[in-house]
């Protein structure tokens, strides 16, 4: 016989898994009588879980959010998933500062059953993380404030610092938050300019609701808007290349956060890519490992040819004189 607490945990897990269960279905899943199911449902209600029921032989039970906050009960797999998620948040900085995630993880590990803590320890020993980029991180409180502004649908007075450190203020209509894997971006409509903009979330200094409803009419795809904003950012040098690939394949090879794409017929794509210098762009183009032609500028083309010749020389392979068509 399983304990009452374990049975209640199983019942909560089942009720959370789908919209509705009949009493008989729950009894079969838990290996108990229908009378026990009804008794356990009553216990859950006493604990504050909002379990609704429909009368009759075909009636069912369903779980809804109650007015009281019930104790958080997780089964083994759920507890492990939460612990792993907090660990990744602490290591990756996805939630901005990692102290909150790390603190929550330490508290959780103190109450995990030994079998779960052991599994988490095994995963800790197996996982290896690359160093996190030394970049400004957004404070979790600001991330929550931005998310709340998007959900509230209220025009907001935004205090912001641009990449040069200059402070600006403007009224915006908040829309979405987008995470690119490195940073969070705040997508909103600049009211005065009447245009959709992206803002680095870690550069937002302050938000103040204005009490006026936001005007969200024909909003853009927020992910696409952020991707284009990143790809067209300010770089010292840009190159234009032609890939012998249709648009969908070119987008998989060169992400929209790296370059801007336009079709060149059904089987080719023109891509504009920014970089630090000609040699850096040449290294990136070689990493694509696909035939391409550099359309401009000449310095990127020459840097690519120079690196290709050095690679051939290092492997004692001489390129055919005057034939660099597959290397451009």
C-alpha cells in the first residue's frame, strides 16, 4: 500500500495532466477504489486545491486554480525537471542575474529526496558548460517588470540607454520579450515615431505606466523583428555573398540574426553579413563549408582567397592556377 501523501501526489499529477477524468479512470490509474478517489479529492480540497466535479455516472473531476495557494507538490520527474531548469538558469544567465536561480536551487536540493538528489548529482558530474560571455546581464526584477508591462497592455514611459550610453526617454506600447540565447530584447511600439522598435532589455533603466491603454494594431513577428535588428546592427565592415541555395536552406545555414537574406532566383540567395574586419568575415565564410561567391567588397574576397591558399599549402595541395570560382 502506498502512503496517503504519495497517493495525493499521484492524484494531483494525474489531474494536472489532462482537462478531466472520471472517478473510474482515476481509480484505475491509481490502483485504488472509487471511494478512495473521492476521499482523496476531499483531502485535496481541504489543502486548497480547486478540484471541480460534475455529478452523474459520466461526470468527471478537473483541477482549476483555487483562491488559496496550495502547497507545491512535485513527483520525482517534476522535481528533477525543476532542479535541472534552475541549474541551467543559474549557469546560463537566461534570467539575468544568477543569484536568484542559484538560491532557489540550493533551497530545493535541501528538500529533495535522496534518490532525486543522487540523480541530480550524476547529471552535475556529466554536464560541461562553455564559459558564459562576459556581457551585461539583466536583473531578474527588471525582466519581471518588462514581462508584466507586456501582459498589462498599458502604455509605458521608458527610460533607456543606447549603445553609446546616452540616456533617452520615450512612451512605448509594450508587446513582447524575446530571448535570443544571449540576451533579452524588449519589443514595443515607439508612440512618437509610430514604429516598432527593439530595445536591449539590459539597457532599460526604468519603466513607468502612464495609465493609458496601449495601441497594438497589426503587430510584427517579434522574433523576426529582433533577428533583423541584430543582423543589421552597426558593424565596421559588411560583405555581400551569393549562396547557391534556396532561401529556406540559406536561412538554416546563415541564421537571420547573422545576415539579411533576399532570393536570387529559386535556387540561390544573396546574404549581407556584418563583421569586425575582412579576416573575421573570411573565417566565418569558410566555417559555412559550402560553395559561395563573394560579391563585395574586394578586401573580403582577397582575405578569403588568402586563407584558402594557406589551407591548401598546409595540406600540400596546390589550387588550379587562375581557378577560384568555387572559393569565392
